[in-house]
C-alpha cells in the first residue's frame, strides 16, 4: 500500500480473530486496508478495528427499524450512564428525561448500571 509497515495491537488482533466474518476474503481485505489507511502511527489500535468491523456489517441482512431503534436506545443509555459514571439521576439530566422514566428504560433494556462503573 506504499506505507510504512504497521502491526496490530494484541487486542486489535484478538478482535479480528473473534469476528465471525460473514463475508468473504474481500471483507477482511477491506477492513485491513481501512485500518492501515487510518492509522497514523505504527500500531493499529483495537478501537479502530472494532469501528471498521462495525462499518463493514453485511448489507444483505439489515436490522429491522424496530430492532435498530432498540439497539440505538440501549447504546445511548449505556453511553449516557458511562458519561455520568453510573449516576442515574445525572444520566437522566443529560438525556433530558425524568429519573423515573430513565429507570424504566434501564429496566426495559436489562442494563446493569453497576457493571458500567
């Protein structure tokens, strides 16, 4: 690719090995090319690999709109809770929701707040 040689961080390599690879070898090649091109240094980080894997999800099997909404809502709740260090009242404020509604959403998505701290 005309760039200096790069290597994968251990956790980045583990992410590649653990991935199910629903596509063929072209999918692997695309992910490798993407992370090499986007890595400024010599070591490819796991976060970049995870991002590339998520962006290369097979288009053949998209989520239903309802499933996509649920997934977004769950991810949003988790990220908001992480931003507030697990403080539900603070997370609810960040989300501009009242605390009792926020607790209902946490319960709906079976989120263990203590595991996020």
